[in-house]
C-alpha cells in the first residue's frame, strides 16, 4: 500500500473519501469532501504521483484508463493514464495515481 511521502495531513491514498457534508442551495447540491481541495497532488511511496479528484461515473478498482479534467478535476473511466486505487461510485472522491517519471 502506498503512502504519501510529502508532509501533508489527511492523505489516505488507498481509500475512497466520503462526502462529509451535502449542501442544497435551491436546486443545486454541493458535495463537500472531508479532504480537499480537488486537484491536490502528492507523491506516493510507490513512485507515483497522486491527484485528488471526484469520480464523474462509476470506476472500478485499478482501472488504468481514467482521465482527469484539468480544470474541474472530475475523473472519467475512459482514455487516460490514471489508476483508481479503489472502486468508486459516481460522485465519490479519491486519489488517482499516474506514473510520475
């Protein structure tokens, strides 16, 4: 299991981060994870770079074809080089790994 090699608190690279608060503003629902912000990056002990993102669809564990939108940090399970550590439902937050070198 990989762990963060940078000195930032609250990082668990091997789990899905649950939503800790859901705010409904009129007709808009805002999910707020208990870690953030989206797009946070760290390096893991396994030599990979990890990005904290939100699953835009269901993503299976170790899906190696994930892509992450660089402006919204929404991950999709099609065409990309990121790997999900755990199975994720649409709307889940978690860490996605990519080779760093």
